[in-house]
C-alpha cells in the first residue's frame, strides 16, 4: 500500500472528527436551538445546514465554526441555514 493510499483514510477520519467537533460546538453555542443540524467537511470547505429561529442563532452557529477553524485560516465556511419559524397556518388567529 502506498503512502497516498494510507493517507486517504486518515484524511477522511480527520474530516469526520472535525465534523463532530464543529457540530458539538454549534449545539453548545446555540443551546440546541438549531434544528436539523448537519455539518460536512470536505478538504478546505465546511458546510453547515439547518434551521434557526433567528439570525442571532445563525450567528452563534457561525461563531461555533470559527471557534474551531479560525486558527488555521485555510478553511472556507458555507452556511445553509434557514432562518425563521414554520409558516403559520391560514386558520390560526394571531
């Protein structure tokens, strides 16, 4: 097995470990208010998906990512977070 072949599983394991660490930090920073949280790391890109009740919670999620990737400065961050609650039903009075 070549050195390149040995390096691929290690890189994938490192990406998965970073995904779990980022997800944990986001849950901690947002107090679990980000629903449907999904974090993917691929090479130099971090993608965060989910639903937030406010832009403030979205910003907390971003800060959670920056807590872990900012020191390296080599990673890009893509937030795919839907902000706002579920649409109100037509029959509900406010």
